[in-house]
C-alpha cells in the first residue's frame, strides 16, 4: 500500500513538473504589437476597360495632415511645387500597368508597366508615362525614358480631399486624380484596333 501511494505521489509530482515545463515557454512569450500603420498607405485603382484591357494604377497615398506635426499643410505650390516633376504620390513612383494598348488623352500607350509622374500647374498638369519602373520618388527621373506626355486641365474643387486619391470613373472613361482642392481627369480608353 505504501509503494502504491509513493508511486501515485511520484506520478502526480512528475505530471505537475511536466505541465509546468510545458507551460513555461508560453508564459515567457511576449506580446508583439502590430506594425505601425504606414503614413502614406499603398493604394490601387483598377478597371477592366474591355475583354483584353485591364488597367491598374498602384500608388502611395499621402495626406494633407503632416504625419509628424499633425498640422494641415499647403500641398500644391508648396509641398508639391508647381512646374516640377512629381512622383504622383509618396514613396515609390506611381505605376500603371495595362494588359492592352491604351489611349491616354488621345495618345497611344502600348501594353506594359510604366512609372507615372506629373508636373502640376494651377490650371493644367502634364502627365508623364515613363518606362523606368521601380524608382523611389522622382529623384532619378530621366526624361529620355518618357514614353509619352499629355497635358490635361486642372480644376479647383469645392471639396477638400485629405488623401491623394487616384480612381477610374464608373464608366472607365477617365482616370481621376484628386488631392487638396485640385482635380485632374485624364481621358482613358482601349486603343482603337487597326
């Protein structure tokens, strides 16, 4: 009877020790907070224009509010100077991919992936399609790699757009760019065959 009690007591003690050892790593684990939300999150606008033409624009969307100070910033003419090449967003240069040939503001763009830049002015923007993809900003922008440039009118909106927004209209006939009080609409359509 004594041996049974001793064996039973040892079994309970051994089991308790095993449970403690198994639980120790779980107790030692620390909680890892989620990554901080990006200041200018990655966004995408996409539209299927016809059976063979799918267009996607990938960009980083900056805000009017300064991420460091929380203060409202003046965007066009200040943060984004007029008359200078801009990456059309934040961080990496904005990219456009099309599976079929396009017409942008009446000019033909062959299927492929391109970097998009802009030269904003108060009354018009020059949209630049450049073959040098994967750039950080516009620091190494090279005009010799431009595939095409189109001028489009810029208008002032009564609404203020806190975030840079690039989107196709519902019909897929225009690529619209809005930030602060500026709005630009770039006509887009599948290129005519033949």
